[in-house]
C-alpha cells in the first residue's frame, strides 16, 4: 500500500433524511445516473482503499441491496441507533476489527459532487504534513450557517471548528468552512473515539470532537482546501438535489465537450455520469443521454431524443427518438419520432424511420423500415424494405413468437406478419396482405380478399346524404360527357 493510499474509507450513510419528505432513503435518491451514495462510493474507489465500508441505518435492507449492486467489494456496517457521526465511524471501524493501521478517510454519503481528485489531494496533504487529522475545507462566498475553520496564524494548523451560533463577530467573517470530510491516523482515531462524550444538546457523539481531543493530546490537525467549494455540498432536500444535478450535469457536459463532443445547447442537454463517447459526436438540443449509452465517433443524436443504455455507432443519426437498450449500427438512421425498445438492433446503414417502433428485433445491413410500422420479436435480413404501416403480430395472448424475413425482400404496405412465420430471401408481398404461412424464397405472396363493388349502394342505403348527392352529380357529369 502506497503512503497516500488509505487503509480504509468509511462512508456515513445511515441518516433518514426527513427533509427529503420521501419513502426512499435520502442516499438512494439519484442524480446523473447514480444514487447519492453511489457517486460517493465511485469517488472513494478512485483512492483504491484497502477497505471500503458504508455505515447504513435508515432503510438498511434497501440501502444494503443497492450497495451490493453498486460495488460488490465494499462492506456495510449497521448503525442500529442514530447516536451521532462519531458513533457511526466507530461502527464502521468495528466492521474492520476496531483499529486500522494507516489513513482512514471519512466521507458523507450525501455529497455527490465530491470528486476522487479532491479526495486524493486530501490524502496527499494528510501524509505530507504528518497530521493526526486533516479536514477537507472550502472557501465559500457566504459562510452563514457553516462551521468555521480557525487556524493558527503561525503554521496554518487547524485550532478549532466553530459553529455559526457559537462564533464571535470576527470568526463569522471567516469564509473557510468544514466539509464534514476528514483524513485520520487510524490508530489515533480509534483511541479518540473511545473518549467521545454525549454532553451536548443532541446527546450524540460528534466526530468533530475528535479534533479537539487529538489536538489537546499534542497532535497536529491540518486542512486541505477543496479547489471548488461546490464539491462539498450535501443534499438535505429536493431543492438541493436539483441544484446538485444541475452542477454535476454541467461538469459532465464540460468533460464531454473537452473530449471532443459537440453539445449544441448544454442548457437543454442531460447526461449521466456513466455515459461514454468518442470525438466528433454531436448532441443536439433537448437530448438526454442516460445509463450506459455510448456515442461513437461522428454519431449524431437529437434534437429531442432520450437514449438509455443505447449504443450509437460511428456516423449514425438518431433524431427525435426514444431508445432503451438498443444498438444503432454504423451509418444507420433513426427517426424522427421512432421508439427503439430493448433488444432493437440496427445494422450498418439500416433505417428505422418516422413513427417506427422496434422491440427485440434485429434489422440487417441496409434494411429499411421507413414509416408507420411495428416490428417486434423479429429478424430481418440485409437490404430489405418493409412497406409502410406494417405490423409484426408477435403475441397470441399467452406467448411471444418470432418472425424471420430474409434479405433483399420487398414487402408491401399495410402487411401483417403473423408469427411464427418465415419469409425467404428475395420475396415480394402484396399490399394489404396478412402473411400467416411461410413464404419460399423468390415468391410473391398475396394474402387478401377479392375486391367486390356493389354499385348504387349509397343511393339505396344513404339517400339524400352528401355522399349520395356527390355520387349523383358525378354520374350526371359522366352522362353529359358521354
């Protein structure tokens, strides 16, 4: 383990978060593709700690299940009673055997803007300055309501953290505040936690009291100043949740643009932290890129599109589209007003056009489904054209069935393909056909009733109607011309 690699990171995520006014535990609320605690765990993992433990409490089962899906290497510790931050850290250390040799980083589970870079700087400062405790601080424009950092003017060491209500007039002018994130010497932390009392208005063990205990024992308390004060923002209500989402989205879009992505209107574009991209991708206004979506080089998405867990290959174009769990092949085009559901796969230069819905369907290279069609549970070969207003009838009321259409087929408008059915290569189907039987390669399939015209029906059945009058006028005009 390197000198700056922490022995452990302890994430405090036991609180209820009553101000969220939600049945969901606060740390499970999501922004930019991850839960609040998920963002903190991801940033903590960038430190490559020997141990990562999350202290859970309110909504224990729900939070623990979520954390197992987020990171199967972390450990959880249960704080049965909310007895303060000091008690929570002790619970976390108990999960690791009680005493940890090396640096222990303590972070809050509701600070989604906290970056791995800032945590690495905290760990580096802690090691370089040989501190017993290093506080992550930030200089803010308005420090009202925050705990002020009081320093020794001689060496810059932290002499105390003074809460706003207890601060003198001079101390209230201090703009450096406590973030609630700390780096500790593990052995000294364990000793100090054993000395915490509950002689305060809340009757709780405060982690901040560890600083005065260690300083009183002659140990140095230092600070590491975050480069951006917004990183330390905690989330306590939905207003703060929305503000954090805005700030994180801005950060993520800036990262994408600096990597070579053109974002036409950042103000109307949303992107998750888990989205990936390549240079020269273009994102138009009103677009949301969510989940594990990936934009390859020269891919173009939007306007007004929402893509989740979708891959858009090089040079593909997706316009006014909703896609979920889909794959758009190289040079393919989608939309406008298309819906790609899970399992939709478009090959190279394929097309899913206006008002087309695909679900669990593979569309071959150069194949086109131009407009007004539903293709579900199907495989379509290469360079086939599906006529307008076609429906792949895949559900019999109990089970889904598959349709296969070959390559170089030309299917007529208003076709129904009633699965299970196979249409061979090079087949043509007539407009208005309902295909219920397999069609051999190279055939023309016609499956529609014979047309029958009943002359004079309107005059007899709808006498005096506008239709009858129009028909009579047409008949008279035809007679005059003859």
